[in-house]
């Protein structure tokens, strides 16, 4: 089957499957999950139908608790989110919560991504399934839906807030036929039979005393024992359909690795790059990507490890103050210890350490992962460490080489500095779609906003090239830099990470004869020392001439395609015309000219 290639972000990838495979959708748009609800609301208003030919009922609630309560009520046909989750799981009611994972407010509120909120739900009884990339978000959304219907265990399908939820990536879109093959009519009929109706009365939601509560609590054991097998069966069924095979734990690296990192979420993408880099230098390293975190299968985890394993480091994207370690670290220590005590551990008892990374979307790069592997070489590697910050209070942090880059040299890496609401981000999202859907290149776009958004600085990070892009971090070795406001050069050093021979495009009202003298000294120095190509345009003037006012984004986008020559000038102009006409109508031709 030929599946369409689309260039979308993680939220839209999850919404694509959720909308098609549900009849009732309760939303509460909150950063970074807002887009999921917005897409579902828009599609419902347009009359788009699900795989059963019906328009799902989409309701926007007043809070996360309201959304959870509405889902709970709908499932039973008949506050806070976490209490509802305990009840939904306790009643063995199939559902999937698609979550852009984010920080929990502690010393301060943060809307950015880590696994704090997900880890707070691990005792609810929900199965926890983690996606590492935009493609996996779409794939696991469908796998989770099929698995919850088969197992009756509710699923929390999660992916990293912003890093995956808002990353624009070229992926293969699942079809309606794929969804119908995974979510069968038999599953739906069985699910509907369990609804609370007068025709088939059943007792649920009672109060229980000490005489029966304990016994009742244990009756769910069989469902959780069966769940891991069901998830793997659905992953295998999905592989037959699409060719993409997943496992509860996926190992990546040298078959004889001695040092193994265990990780979950978008950080695994960067870790793969580091493993390739170190393996090419002859180092025996590997990694385990955790897919199904709850229920946790000790057997499948042990099976995923090479028999040569000597050191295991677990990386958690959360902090649990007062605990003896972070959640996943404790799970791995327990898994190794149980198998050792049983006498069935296939290798000698390994050294085990744990560390924290990436809280509140803190950067996590291959350079940091290399530092973790380097630490694992020591006779007594540091335990309970942090990576990515400088902890000069409790001295938990590891040092790393921030200049290290492992990206493929043929990958284009562009940074575009804009003013919030000037259209720069929108234009770059458009560029990624043009490149992703108009060429055979892999493409990725990520956009950094100030929390004030409109009127503040935005930085767009664009990557594309002939090889798969796994770089789940900001560009730190740019070969193209564009600046939409010359005043930015007085406020920041935007050429600090430009590589030698890179290109710099500047929007300025200063003439080309006088522009050099208007540049700050550090910019002049970077342009000379790095032998950069320098282009200028007065996008304000051009935008005014074609009736765009202060919207310079389309002008800068056209310049980018012309200078970079990614698609060839004629092809690029044709694609830009089509894109601009959708926005500006008849002005499109004049803008491009």
C-alpha cells in the first residue's frame, strides 16, 4: 500500500488517529497539548467523519479534570484528572489519553516538557506507552487504541511536550484502511457491551469495606499480566501492515555492548546519534528504548540487553525529591535484582547508575550522552547525577563538551531569527512542508518562542537532507542563518554557532553599499573569520510594494529558497507561488517576482 507522506507535528499526528478512532472526544486545550484538541474541534466542525462514518462528538471542557470526567462518563454511558484515572483503570474501561508530557509546577510553573506529570500517574493502573518521534506518535496512537480495546487496560500514550508535540517532521501518514485493520468491529462491539445500560445492568462504582476490598483489588492481576503480550501482538500486527516493527523494549547499538543506557522519550533519538558516533570509534556501547513503561515487563527488558552488559545507566526525565532514585531507575534496579535473585540473570550483576536530564525542555544533546558513556567507564561512576546543567550547589552534574557535533555533514541546518507575529515561524513551517512534501528529503522544523510570544524573538530551527533526521535538540552548528530584524544583532550573537562557509541573510533598510559599516564589530569579525557568504535585502520595501505591509516573512522565504538552491530556482519559485497564493491570492505572483 502506498501511504501519503505528510509534514506535521506530534500533536497533529496523535489527533489524526484519535479523531478517526473515537466517537466521543473531550478536550481542554492547554500548552503543549492545545493543538490536539484544536485539530479535533476543527475537523468536527467541518463534518469530517471517523472510520465508522460518523462525526465524533467533540466537547471543550473547563479544565483537565472536566475533560477526564467527561471521558469517564462517556465510557460508562452514563475532580481532577488523576482521581478519574484511578477509577477508569479500576473499572477496566478501555480508553486512550494522548498526552504531551510537561513539567509539574514545583518551585515555579513551567509549560515545557519532561516526564514529571506522566510519572505522577504510574500508580493509577493506566498502561504507559511512550513515543520518541512524530512518526511514532502516529503509530503508537493506533497501537494504543487497539491494545486498550483488546486488553481492557486504559492507556496513557505520551510524548515529550514541545520537543515532539510541536516538532514538524516528514512522516508516513496512516490510512483509514490501516486503522480499520487494527481496530476491528469485534473490538468495538465488545467494548459497547460493557456500557452501563438498563438493558444489561451491572454493578460498578460501589463502596467496599475491609472484608472484600483487598480481594477485589487483586482481581485485575490477570488483565495486567496479559497486557504486555497483547501490546506486542498489536505491534507485530502493525509491523505487517506498515513495515515498522516495534517491541516493548528496543535495543540499539553494538551486539557486544558493555555499557548500556536505558532511556524513554525524544531523548532516545539523540542517544541513537551518540551510539552511532561512539560505535564508529570502536566503543562497545548500546541503548534500550523503553516503549511500554507500564505494565513493566521484566522478562522483555532483560531479553533486550546484550549478554555482554557490564554497566547500565538509566536516564530519567523527571525528579522525585526524597526518593532513593528516579522512577525508571528504581524499576531497572528492581528488574536486575529480581532476575539475579532467581538465578536467571544472563550476565554478571552489572554496575547500575541513574541520572536526570532534560527537565522543563532543557537541552539534551549527543555531547551530553557521550559524557554519560564516558562516566560509565570509571571504576566508580557517579550515581544520581545530572547532565545538561552546572549544579554548583550539590555537585551532581557531569561535564560535557558543548562543541561536539555528530550530525551528518550533508544535513542542512538553518536558524531563522524573527519577531513574534511577523510571520517568520509560519513561513518556515511552510518551507518545511514544501521541502518535505515536494522532495525526497527528510525534513524537520522546530520553533523556539519567548513566553511573551507576540513582539518577542522567535528562532526557527530547520533541518533537511537525504538521511533520516534524529536530532531531537536545537541546532548548534548552523550552515545558514537568517535575521529578519537588524536590531537583533545588537542584542544577541546570532553567528556564534555558524560553521565555516555558512550563509548569512539579513533584512535591513541600509543599502548594500553602507550595510557593512552598520554591522556590530563581532558580526563583522565572524563573517570574516568564518569566511561566510553575506546577503542583504530590504524586505520591508518589497513587502510594502506588493501590499503586504510589515509582513516580510514571504519575502525572506523566497530569498532563502533562491540563495540555498535546495530545489532548483524554478521548482522553488513554483512551489512558493502555490503556497503564497493560498494565503495572498492574486498577489502571489507579484510577491515572488
